[in-house]
C-alpha cells in the first residue's frame, strides 16, 4: 500500500460544539501518528456550521504542538482569501516552530459563499490571480533576493513545501507547470480525477522543490468490523451530501438504519456520484478497494476523509485500516 494520510475538517457533529471538534482533531492526529499515517491535513472553510477549521493555521499550530513526528498541514489554504505575505508569515512561523513537519496545500476556491468571501477580504480578487499569488508566496518562502524590500519574517528561507489542490483540470495544469506536488479532491468531486492526473503527469516540469510528479488522491474511507455496520456509518456522509443538494449545509448528522427513507431517487443519484470515490466496509474489503484505487490512479499517496458522527468510532475506522 502507498503511504496513507488523513484529511480532517474538524467536524462539528449534531449534538456537539466547536470546542469538542477541535479537541477531537488533536486526538485524532495523535492517534494517527502512533498508527503510522504520514500526514494530517486540515482544510479552510468559512461560515460553515459543521466545520471548525476556519482559522486553519491556528489549528495546525495546535495539532503540530501536540504531536511529534507526523507532517501537519493545510489541505488547504484558499489562497485568494489572503495576502500571500500573511500566509508566508503564518506558515513560516509554523515551519520555524516545527521544522520539516509543515505542508502548505493551496486552493483557488473561496471555501465559502460569495457574501462571506467578500467579508474575508474586501477587495477579494477571486480566483483570477491564483497563479501569480502562488508564485508570490513561493518567493516569500524562498531565499531573499537582492534588492528585495518586503520579506516574510519568519518565512524567508523556510521553503515550506507547497502543494496545488484541485478538483478540475486547472489545478493539474498549474501544478505541472510549477513543478509542485498535486492533490486531487476526489472525495467530493471525482469526475475529472483520471484526466487531471494524466495531464499533470504528461506536462510536469521539474522544479527546485520536486524532480518528478507526485500525486496524492483523496477518497472517503469508513471501516468497521463488518460491511453492514460500515455502510450504516456511511449514511452520515450520505445525509450530509443530500443536505448540500437541498441547500441546507449543517452539522454532521448521526447515522441512519435506512438511508433510502431519507433521499429521493434523484438525490441518491447525485449524492452518490459526488461520493463515488468512497470505500466502505470491513478492513479487508476496504484494503482491497484501496489497492484497486491505487492501481487505477497510480497514486503516490492517498489522503483519507472519514465523516463519522461518533469520535470514538471514527478513531476505530482509521485504526482498523492499518491494524
């Protein structure tokens, strides 16, 4: 099996709160480190009642301080929401505190609705400046140049590893052109996965950071002692995606015994398409599915999301996979 990592949204589940979600994220990272997961990434979302990782760099600092060896990073920072200098300073500080353990994945979507996007940054540029912003950020994290008047301190010279995140062909092209590792968000947007990976590998240009293409692919994974229980746990994610289609984003609901009573035929088809790269079942069954997924994608690494309502059960899901 290729290296396995974890993508955590610090989920605020129904019946709980943000404080509990943040404690659970650190607890999961500490367990993941012991179990042998390679990375623990947190994602930037705003105005989302079910996600507690809005202040992503702050939470990364909390998780990195509570662990010893696992790489901790952003999957990702939505760069158009921020000044590249501010991100360079934040992640330069993190890299100075935790040398060799900080990753910086970058996305060009706002990670929120249009109104919140403007509240985040009054002069929000949208996604049009994303390539230039990435290059500017990369320069702030690199060595100082002669005559450079503005520097990221901390940040300058840390060369924090950058990743390009994507769910379309755009990110694949940019990651290839810049010679950066690429992470594809097939855990919720799987349609362009294979074409994006093909473009990334075909067009990859070696860089100072990376000599050969490196692709990490995201998927949903839920393990339980038997297939039936795993499928029941998966109904939390199925409800959540159905709620998105209904325009009712919210906290992660508890599982249902019969998901068919919850969604319509059309909702089932649309939610199931979004969740197509989900691997659910007993540990043996999931490992077999993941082996096939790696063979299909030639992924260098997998990053796993697990939308499980109960924290102890979510821990058990990740543990079973590597047991």
